[in-house]
């Protein structure tokens, strides 16, 4: 059944501080990589040569599967799968106390996809629609491999860095007036690990798949912040155990500058905070007003989907419309 999903286009810009692309844009570098010739044809004609088995254990594979080059932009996806991964299923039975869990292997010659994200590159501008477990960080890692190891479009000392841009409208004024950046906030934290009742065991074991560098919610990562502050695991667990049922833990980190002598660049902060999940960066402006939204540049879209699969043609159109909006409204320069 075809429907429209409300999603967010996130803006990033390629940052090449060491000149590893030798003056070329990211768009041109990807185009040249796809055209790269080897014995057997071009990289664009052979998907296996675009598949990167992620170190260190090489169990997950990142792949640019879908791509389209119209000469003025380059569109593609990033897909992650694990070869031979067993899908866990609930066995639907009549009303019983607990349903058995089993595993289903993929059909012969196919693999279960864990997640997909889409991206569009114009020059050094990058628009992405991220997925639940794939973000621009994974795109950075994959593109670094593609351009420096799979092909030689980038020097070996380079790394793809996709820097976020702060949106002055969300800040509520000039970006130079940002006094503090706030990471995180309120998030659900499980006080104690869930357990089955004593004496009850599962009949079938289920392998657990962990997405490569899967993004954790702020509720999960807040525990790491507590450990760093309290320096005592027993105190951390005591605090977590005191959380009342139905309550959430509120932990945030404030990063700010205090200087009256000179202007301070926000660029290092924009780069350092580029890969935090959506909704986890807000700010306090010069007037002390707290922003209500993530201050990184983004654009809401509604994309055609069939079940869980987004329509690539519509995705590309929405990514392009986001770029045009950013340019027309002076948020980025073409």
C-alpha cells in the first residue's frame, strides 16, 4: 500500500581540511569513482566491488546499491546487511501465556536488509534522509573507503567529513550570539534489566544483531555521562534504581564560550556535533531564550513509501527540493 511518510532532510557540507581531494568536489570525486575502470569493467557496473565489509569483524556490509548521476548532482543510497543473518519471528498461536520465538533464514540468494538511507550530493553540499540505524557518520565511513581504498580519488591521509550547519532561524538570531549548546535532555532510561520470571526459559535461542555503530538514544547514552561524572558504578546503579515507575531521567550537557575580547568561531562545534542523532542539539541565545528545535539545518518532507520501502524517485525529488529551498532562502550558497 502506497502512502506518504513524514521525514527530515538533513544538510551537511563536505569539509576537506587537508586537501585530500586535490581540489575536486565530493560530487566529482564520487562520479569519478563510479567510472573507475578495472579488469572486468567500471565500478558502477559491479555492485560487489562497491560492497564494504566493515572492520573489524567484517560481519556487516555497507553498500551503495542504488545510484543516479544526472551530471549536475549525484544521488544514491547506503544499505546495510549481514550475510546469512537470521530474522527473529514470533510464532502466532492461540491465546497462550507466552509466544515461542524462532528464526527464519533469508531465501536462497537473498539477504535481509537491516536499514537503508538516501543521499544527494551537489558540489560539496550533501542532503540526507537518515534511517533508524544509519546516519551521516556511516556515510562518512563508507565514502572514505570508496574514495581512498576502493579507488584513488582521495589521498590516503584524507577522511570524508560531513559538517553540520547551524540554522540561524532555529537559534532565533545571529549564530555569533549563541551562548550555549545543549546536548541531550530528558530520555527514557531502564532502571534495571528486564528479566523473565524465575524458572522460565525461552525454548529457542535468538541471535542478536547489533547495527554497525548503531545510534543510541540520549536515554541510553546519558548513563555514560553519569558514569563519567559520578566515577562510581554503584552510585550510578543506585541512582538508576531510584527512578520511579513511569519517570524519565533528565541529563544534559552544556557547552558554552565565555569571552568578551574576541569573536569565537562556531565551526569546530558544528563539526564536532555533526553526527549526534536528530533532536539532541538545542541552544541558548544572547537573550537567554532556549530554542525548541534541533538547531542543525534541516527540512521536513513527505516521501512516498510502499510499506517500509521509500520510493527512490520521490526521495531524490525531495532531496533536490530541500537543496533548492536552502539556496533560495539564503541558508547555503550554491
